[in-house]
């Protein structure tokens, strides 16, 4: 019969496997690969991108202004990460119309859309990053501007992470 310690070790290993591997296969925009940027986006989204671009003098300004816009519209919440799983599979039009909670990977996909559709950034300017040593797997991005690689985490902004800061290890 397995000892309690062996059972606990097996459960921990299983949990790490599910969080670090399986979730990245089945959850949209959290994959080991990049989710594509759509060819067509809602007109009001492109208008917002154009508005932000017009008031931004540099790539860094555009990134900071987009961060401010997205964090004013969306936020991260720990409990809703589980209670609103259905949002992971909703279409872009639905996500764009809503406000409030949105998963980290969906917020990062929106950030990537804004950056790429602005014409100021390419996919090579964006790195997807993951923290797997927390209760959930968490995604944030790093973006290359004229000031170097800038960590960007709109989801943890609700918990105090500011523009240009990496997220805490335990969210």
C-alpha cells in the first residue's frame, strides 16, 4: 500500500503536469505556440488602436497607453479565473464588447492585437512568458520598445502590478 507521503507526491506531480502542460494545450491563447492575430477585428477596436496611436509619439508610449486603456476596461480576479472559464472560448467580438474580468491569456491576446494592428510592432517584438510555480499557470508578455524589453501584465494590475513590472511569483 502506498504511504501518505507517496500519495501526496503523486498528487503534486499530477497537479504540476495538469497546470504546466495540459492547460497549455487546451486553453486558447495559453498554448506553447502563439495564437494567430485575426485578419479582421471589430471596427471599434481598430478605431481605439488608431486613437491610441495618434496620441503616442513612440513605441513605448503606445505600449504604455494601450496598457492604461486595457487595464481600465479589463481586470484579473482570482476566483473568476475558475468561475468564468467559458470566457476562454468566446469570440473576439464578444470579448471586445464586455468589461470587467478577463483571463490573463485573453488580455494578452488583446494586447498583442493592439500592438500588431498598430503597425508599430511585429510578433518578434513580443515574448509570451509564463509563471508555472503558482497555484495557476499565469501568462504575461514582454514587449520590445526603444527602451528595451518591457514586462507587461495587465491581469495582475488589479493586484498592484504597475506598467513595466514583472508579476509576482505567487498570484
